[in-house]
C-alpha cells in the first residue's frame, strides 16, 4: 500500500498509484481544503506543496509523490503563511473563497522563492490561479503586505 | 439574478395559492418576525423572535436564510440585526434558517414586477402589496438572487434586532426593578443609569419571558454603529485555513461518490448503455441512468439525460465512468450551430418589428423627419457561468427522509424539487446549504439537486455526493442567451437626438409574452429620449438559457450604452455631456455620471499606459437592481491588436452603503467577471454541442490581465439596493467606448476583438 507523507504524517493509502493526489487527499484522507476546479491543471484550485514547491494535485499521480513531502492548506508549513493569512484578512481578499486555498499555497511558494516580489513576479507566479470572483488586485496587494510584514524581524 | 425566475414565480405563486387571496384584505398583515414553528434552541439558548437566538454564553445567533456565494450577504445581513440589537459583533454567529414564510424573498419578486423602476404608481403599489401578502403566507420562496438580500431583509432584520433589544432591556428592567426607560443596550450588555449592567447571555432567559414589543423604533442613520462600517467578512477565517465547508466538502459518514456524463447534444438523453466493463472495476457500487432533469420548478428547460457511476471514492467513480459505453439519443437539436442560431436571430429581425416594450413620442415620424440617421447592429454570444466550484450536491435518502446538502441559491425550490423527485412530502426533506463556490445565477436552478436525490434512491440509505466534472459543468450550463440588436437613431438639423429605436432578438427564457423581461435595462432606461421605441422579438433555440449575473442587463447595457456613445459621436458631442443632457432631470444618475468623470479627470487628456502605450477611455452608466453604476475604462492595444484594460473607475449609488468593503469587493468582482465576458467569453455550438470544455477554451481573466479598479460609493440615506450584479453591465460598453475613443473603430460584437 502506498505511503503518503502529508502534513507531517506518514499515512498508508488504499489507492491505485495512478490516482491523482487531489482525489487521494479529498476522498481517502478527507482533507477537503484542497479544491477541485478543472482536473487539468488549468485553474490552480488544487494547489498543494510538494517538497515546498507549488504543484497542481489534480494532475499529480499518487505514485509521483512517494517519498516526498506533501503539505496542504490544512497543514501548510511555510514561514510566511501567518503573514499571508493576516494580509488576506487585512485586505479583505476573500469572496466565495473556493479558490483561496490554492491562492494561498501559490503565494507561500512565491514568497519562499522571492521574499519581496514585484508586481510582475506576483503576476507571473499567480496567474495560473483562477478566481471567478475577481479578487486578483486584492491578492496582489495582500502579497505585498505579507511580504512587508514577514520580512520584518520578529 | 432571478429576474426571469421571479416573473414565473409570480404566476406560479398565484396559481398555487390563488384561492387564499380571497379574504386576505380582512386578515391582519402578518409581520416578518415570528416563524410558523418556534425556532429550535440549544441548552441555555433562547429565541427572541424568528431571526435571533441568544445563548447563556452571550452568543447571538442570527438565523440566516440567504446563501453565501461570495457576495458577502451573510455578513451584511448579520450587521443589520446586530446593529439594531446593540449586540457585540464579536459574539455574533450564524445558523441556517429553516424554510419559513418570514424568510421568503419579497424584494426579488416585487422588484421583478413589469413596471418601470421609476414607476411608483398605484398599480405597481397595489400589485406589490398583494404579492407581498401572498409571499408572506407561502413558505419555500426563499432564495438568493436578484441582488436582493439586503434590500429584502433591510427592515425585517432591523425590526427583529430592535425587538430583541427591547426584550433584553425589558428583562433587565424587571430584574433590577427599574423603569425600562432608564436602561440602554450597548455592545452585548444592558446598562442602567445606576451603573448596574448585565450581559445579553445573563438576561436571555428573562428576555424570552417578555412580551413581543408591539412597536419598535429603529435607529436613525446617525445612531448606526455597524451599518456603514467596513466590517470584516464573517466568513473570512474559515476560508483561509481550508475549513470552510462548500458543497463538495460535506462528509456525512459512509459517503459514496458519483460521477456523471450527460448527452453532449443539447436536449439529448441516453438511448442505451452497457455498464459491464465499469461494474467490475474496484469500488463501483452502481451504474445509474438518469433521465433529463428539469431546470427548476419555475424555469423552463431541462438538463440532458446521462449516466452516473456511484463508487466508494471519487476517483473510482470517475475512472469507471469512462468505461461505460453509452448510446446517445441526440434529439432534435443535433444539427444546431451558432451560425444557424445567428441566422435565426437575423431572420427574426428582418421579418418582424417585435413586441414593443417601450414607446414614447412618435418614433416613426421622428425618424422620417430626421435630418440625419445612424444605424448599427450589435451582437452578444452565449455565456457560461463557470463557477469555480462545479455543480454538485450530496443527498441521503433513508427511512423516507431525504437529507440534502445543496450548494443552492434557491433552498425553497430545491426542497420542493427533491420532494417531487422522490415522491415524498416536503416535510420529509431537509435542505442544508453549505457555502457556494460561486453562484452567478447558475445555482438558482435545481437540476443537479434532483440528480443527486435520484442517485440517493440507489444506495440503500448511504449518502452520495454527485460532482460534475468541469467539462460537464461547461457543457450543461443554462447560458446567458445570445442576442442580436438593431439600433437606429435620428437627429434634427441642429444635431440634436430626436429618435431612438432598438429592436433585439433572442431568447426570452421561456417567459410568457406579457412578462417578457428581455429588454431589461433597455426599455426601462433612464434616458429621456424624446421619441423612442424599444422592441424585442423572441427567438428560442434548443440551447438551455438561464440567469447570468445581471441577467438581461448584461446584454442590454452593452447595446444601449454603446449606441448612446455612437449617438454622441454622430453629433460631435462629448460622451459625458451628451449623456448628462439625455438624463434630463434624473439627478441621481447625473451625480454618479459626473462623479465617475471627475475621478477619471475626464476633462484632461489621458496620458499613456505605464508601458508607454497610447490609451483611450470610455464611459458607461447603467441602472440595475435599483443601483446606478458608472464606469470609466482606460485601455490600450498591443501591436498584435490585443486589448488591454489598465484601469477602471467605478462609481455606485446603491442607497445606504451598509458595508463599503463588501460593496467595493462586489464592484471589483463584477468588473472582472464582466471583463472576462467582454474580452473572451463565448460559448459556441456545433452539431448541437457546446464546443467549450474547460478553462483553456473558456478562459476567465487571470491576474496579469486584471485592471486596477478604483471604486467610489455615493453617500445616500435611501434603503439599500442591489450590489452583487450592478457592477457587471457597464464594463463591456465602457471598454468598447474606450476602444472607439482610442482607434475610431466601433466594435459591436462581444467578445470584443479587432479582426
């Protein structure tokens, strides 16, 4: 039985190796914070961290994550996540909220790579994440806010 | 969004309860304060009326009948009650209401009456009054649409809050043996002049013993503490840690998963299927054929028939579904195409003058005597809703009771539809409404709820979650209809506009002729045209159509505001000055128009875009759902003739701005939603099938394409009007007008593109 290392726990998973990670998370593990949007890696709603990098779990088979660390919105470990959540709240980003798990996971990965990103870097990193509520400009603003606060020495 | 539906509702409602109307004039008007059955309460909790419960731990629970799909209504509504109650906002929580007549959405129905928005005449008031009585008596009409939630509950929730406050004060006065007039409420406590104080929780039991106040005095705007403040959304926290529960997240024990494929041809169904190869796959429990599902009890049309696989995991259901061999009955629409529908619209306009929706002055004479006329033909395509969360529903049918977790805008209709599908009384249906991952009108229909209910018959009492794939969601929507509109204007020798004539063709979405709302936003225009005729020819096709954020306003604002711009150009006038003159004595519209122009520095030349590209700007103004919105778009085009929108200025008058943060969010969101449609949105049909399947070929705007948006809210003391939809209609014409200003080319077809 494949072992999945997710959110810091090793969990045996009763699923075929070709099962997309998204459906293992949602179906087997009941980690439903990661969302289904397109099934083709087109919208980013299913974004999780694989060894700290943002990946689309809907097109990532279970067999591809063996021995690697998966983090979802429920157990995200990233130095900037608190700052991001605070900034999201401060800027009033959320509307329906369905895409926001994926947005936050993508934003975390961006700040890890580039702690003080420019607008262009943010656009490049985040344009794979769709939001039908149109929260884009607030997401961009919130990433700047988070970058500024996370950058400060505590 | 429920413009269309609500017309049907009126009919349907009158049909259902027509007999009850007799004798009502003598009956006292029922107030929207107490539910038919008392609210269920927990340990240490009391209900002070049908809208609010107070717990010993000081929690104030607001009964919430409206769905949260991103529009922020739940936060805004809770603010109304909490403000009048003087509750501590930090102690306010929400609970889904039951289905009861006090929660019926009256505004969405009365607003949908076929009268001019400025008509406050006797006939409208009398009809509204009668309808109000009907709605107050019939449960199951609660719904979230038509940008109406705050309009509808503006008074009931505030009265409920004020009533609860009076009872808490009464309870405190009795406890302290002091006159109630010496007590006041503040931030979740009742205080007495002597310095005594008690929390709402401490007073709850006593308050519940107090009689309902006969009269309550509502706060004046100056006394509001929450209303008017940019209070943070109540749903923020759970939407940032993955714990918010949407339709696809409900996890009742023993949950099974279902995946469905429906006939790809509109109006089609299953002719035959062979499930042998699917049934032997791991985890598969059952393969079920589903007949076409009605759009809803009040909307025409139905969703294609299909085959669903029920399995133990989502992946097992999806995988097995691909192994089911299905023979489709493609039905009558197998030859349908976008071109054939287009030809039908053109033929309709060639052959008919249309049904007149607005006629003022003498249009024929005015056109005949005009010194100059201009003509133009506009076109808009079908559009999908493409909510981020695809259609889904979870249902359990056990011991004759159906429990349904439905991400729906229409809990009342969903309940009725499930009862009908399962042949059980509505009292045996329990509808639970989780968060909606977007709605935009699609979730006012109940087809997917019925499908889930029917699947729940097949699982021996186990709950089953039906999830449509993105491809199924795209191909089985109820689309914003395609329209063609011909416009003609006449000018006198001095260049003054003297005649305005538009005739559109397209689906009336099944409305009977006398309730046709196809020209919403065109026939009930704010412009004081001296001679005008607005007409419509109904042309139906087999493509399912429905209500899409702002309904008919989405196309009619494009036609009207683009052609008004053409008229301004034809007589060499500035677009803002031309509109202001046409608006005549309508000061509300003119205030919004001029404010937008002022913020945009309309009188000053527009500089280049940040990257140096030459920019053009355009303006549009449109009223929908009671609110007036003006937008100025600043655009440029790339060397490859790609359109870029850099900045949008948006001014709204929506009555009292209950929560400016939410209003700004909705304006921004509605603009991005409308821009996605204006720049790229198009559903096309070939061989009776929708050709778009996913976000690669129906591609909403992405962050890199999203303009800067600056929102300004007009201060007003009028009752709140709509916010969720009114930001969408003006953006397409504002961009088209900006492109004209930039290039001199008039784009008259959506999506906008240079050939």
